[in-house]
C-alpha cells in the first residue's frame, strides 16, 4: 500500500457512482494492488495509468519493473500517453494498430525500425506519441525524413509486412524459446503448491460478508424499522379486542391476518435482489481470476442471512402474535414463528436465485415481480384451490405460498379454542370448517410436511443460485461490436483525409462570463476512520484559502498530484457538493453566484462517462439539447448545432452507433469521453468544467479532444480542465496553469 500510495486512504470506503469514496486514481491503484497481492506469475494490465499523475505512474511502473525482473514474472501492460521516463522502464514494446502488429521487439529498437522506413522521431517528441501517430494518415507526414515531394502514405499493411520480413520476429522467437527452459513437471508442482484450500476460501469470503453486513447496517436497520411499523399497523387492524373466535366469520378475519403475515414476510425478502445484484460485478471479476467460486459466496451469504431472518421474523411474531390474539399456547407461538422463518428463508433463496439468473437490476426485478404474482395467485388464498381450473392445479402444489398458508393456518385453527361445534360437510368444528371452506389441508401432519417443503425450497433455490453463479457469464461480457469497430477505423481514416477542415462551431447566443473565487475553504465532517486514529478536530479541511480566476477565451489547466483536490475544487465551484461546509466568495461576471442561474450557463464533464446504453450518439446529444437549450432556439437551429458539435468531436461517423455498456459493447473509452464533452457542448454553456478530459485516451485521441476544447475556447467560452500526464503538445495547448 505504501508503494501504491494508498496508505492515506487505507480506511476509506471505495465508493461508487452514488456514494463518495476514494478518488478515481486511487481506485485504479487499488485495482493494481488487488492483483499484486495474489500469487500470479503472469499479469495483464490494461490502462493502469488512467487517472494517475506522472510521478505516481512512474513509481508504480518502477515497482512493477522490479517485480518482473527479481521474481521472473511476465507482465503485459497497455498504457495511454506514457511519459518518456515511464516508457524507458519497459523492456519490449508491442505496437498494435487496427488489429495488426506493427512492431514487437526491444524498446530501444522501435525508433530504428521506423527510421528504416523513412520516418524519424523529432528530438522534442515523446517516443510513445511518435509510435502512436506515425501510423495515422493525418499525422504521418510530419515525421517523413526524406524529400517531402516523394512522400507517400504508408498503410498499416505496409508497416506490418515490413515488420514480418525484418529480423525482429526472429528475435521474438528466440526470446520465446529461451524462456521455455523449465519442465512441465516443475510448473505443475508450483501451481499445485499455490492452491488455497476450500476452507480458507470460505473463511475469507465469510469474513468479507460479515464486514459488508456491518457496512450495510443502514439497510438492515431500515428493514427492521419497516417491519416494525408494518407489524404495528397490522396489529391495530386486527386488534384482539375486536376479534372473537366463535364463528366462521370470525375465523375468516384471522385467516386474513395470517395471510398478511405471510405476504409481508415474503415481501421483506425482496431486498435480496438488489443486494445480490450489487455483489455480482465484483464476483464475476474474482471468479474469472479463479479466486472466488460461487459456492463460497452463496454459502457465506446463506449463513449470514439466518440470524437476519431470525431477527426479522422474530420481531414480527413478537409484535403481532399476542396483540392480534392468535392461539395463546407458547408451543403454537413457536410453531407460528417457524412457519414465518421458513417462508422468509424460502423468499430470500428465491429472489437470490432470480437475481443470479437475471444478472441485471431490471431483469431481476421483472423476474421477481412475475414470481411474486404467480405464487400469490396460485397459493390458494386469492383464488381457492377448488376454484382453480384443473390445468392450473399443478401451480397450486408448486407454489411455496401454498405450504406457508396451509402450515400457518393449521397451527392456528387446530387450537382447542376453535373447537366450537360447527357442521360443514365432514367438518365438526369451526376450525375444520374454515380450513375446508378455504380449500386448505385439514390433517395436522401436513403442518410438518409444509414446513419441511419450505426449507426444501430454500435449499433448492440456493443450490440453483450456486449453479447460476458458476456457469452463467456476466451480462456485460459480449463479443466485440464489429460494426462499431469498423466504423471507428473508417472514422479515423476519413478524419485524417479531412484533416482540420471542419468548420468552426456554430455559435448560438451566449454571453462570455468570467469566474472569480476568493479565499475558498471547504470542510467535511471528520471521517470515523480518521477520528478513531486519534484526530481531535471535528472537521477535515480539503481546500484551504484557494483563490483564482477563469476568464473567457482562456484555456486553464488545473494540475496537481493525485488527491490534491482538483476535482473537489471543481465540484465546489460548480455547486455539486451536496455535503460539507464551504467558505469564501464566488462571483460570475462580478455578481455573486446563484446556483439556479449558474446551472443553466455552465457545463460539467465528469471523470466518469455516464450515458444511457440504449441510445445512439445522436439521440444522446439530441436529448441533452432538448433539455438544456433555451426555448427560443428553433428546431432546425438545434439540429444544425448538434451536427456541428458532432463534427467538432469527430463523432459524425458514429452518430447512429449505440452507446452500449462500458468495456463490453458500443463505444470505446475514448469515444465515450468525446461523447461526454459533446453532451455538455450542445447546451452551449458559457463556462465549462472538464475533469480529466484526456484520461483514458491515447495520444491521438487526446489530441482530438484537446483540439475540440481549443475550438470551444476560441468561441469565447470559459473552459477549465484538470489534467494528468499531459504530453508536450497538450500542455502547450493551455493558456494558463
């Protein structure tokens, strides 16, 4: 943790889109650390420098280099915009372009290979940027070392063919052969010795679930309060002073109270859908690493659910049983509790299984709702068994609600106080009569059979959940979107042919505005983790006496190491902080800032690209324009403006492409980043905040984004960007720092 720079946030929650936690760079380092603490011998790391500053990236890469050399590890790492000092830490380089290997060999020979083809890296040029741009049609000509009149565009196929016929593939083959000195027996022995016992896997998983139970305590507290309130409401509706037990009509009221008890206990188990869905992304990642099997997760969750179920059903039983006035026998009290407990366990197992096969919140909720309706309708209370169509009788016997309702009714109506004489068919008492009228079972031995069946359902659903987790893939794991990829290649080439010939942004009416902030202080309540370590202050200061100004037509870079407070400052200025304490003054064009007005004249490009996956690029921009452009903008002006914005960020050829799910389908990371900027630009704001707009992009894509930002600034807008690891070209595109 010290090497990765995570010591200062060791006790901080990771957080997500809805819960504030560690920064984006710290999350990336936590991901790296999660992989390094294992026993792997081969590492594949994708864009691990995203969101990190140059110094942190260098320290991490230096550590990885030492690990690879000292421990004889294999590491393959993809980086975007690596600084020169970071690139020098690598031994070999693989340059991939449009699915073809253009170069694979020693790092120091990479520039020599391209020089042999007539392209030379300038002295002030970053070698990494040169390698990425030399294959681009738009950028290739500037690196031509020969006569400019004799220059011809070298295609990707030409580079790949030259590489295949050079001496470099032979060198790679020699390295591969020299690395195969160890025998297979040794490898098998090493792998076998590194296996972790199933008991240790279960203990680790169980410990994590106990920790998550503590962290999710607000959820369980809310569920406890919810079931308490519902118990009090039901108790007052069926108050014992208004409930007698002398006739079938009286028994029918008790039957309704029993029905409500089973229904609410079943509903209470539906929270398992959301909690299981929340676990799945992390589980799928760990399962693919062969670190966590499905049985370990489900067994841990099941064991932890038992005391929760005992608490909730016990609370319901204690609050309702004697208030409503069920059979006063203590034995029947515990038998009543046993039915509700078994029903709750069945419910949690059912919804856990539906979440495991649905795998998304929408699909799991749909399956859960359908299952809920089915088991209620076929459970024998809403529609009596005798009233069901013959071809639906199988549904009655397969519904878990059938057995819960029968068991809880048998426990109540077999009590001696329901022994008042009443003749109905073969029934001689009120208790037997109400059971027969409702189409329920009448023999007492069915009570234990029904309870056993409910526990059996719980066991079966949990076993099915294990199989679903073991064998079903993540819903976001799909094949590559070939159409989008091809469109991306076409976009690159057509964009290269067009060069910078795109017109300036169509100007919609806006007023250039300056933003001045003076003596900004920002405090948050002292986190419990820090307070427990001996901190005496009640507040933690994140921003201290920060002053500055952003002017129209000036592109400002906000720089600093990871965790310096760049995003925090942007959030404070943009009015996006929902908690904490802000001191100081913020003025827009000389007037105090009013958040209601400021929200209409400003845009904010977040570090995380959040878009609707089921919309196209054009639809996303059109929807943003509908909501944010003034009403006096005519429809044809709005459509023209959207087209101009797409041209600016070079998304025209992808206008009909689905946004998709990050890392699975749809747009790539750099295309999503450009879409994020476009969504804000279509609002025609006067002030734009951009949180790390080039993070996650390669040198060429970052240049496209910064060219777009530069054009936006040239229209007279005020633009502020936080930036990490800028190349020379990107850094020089800023006016102020």
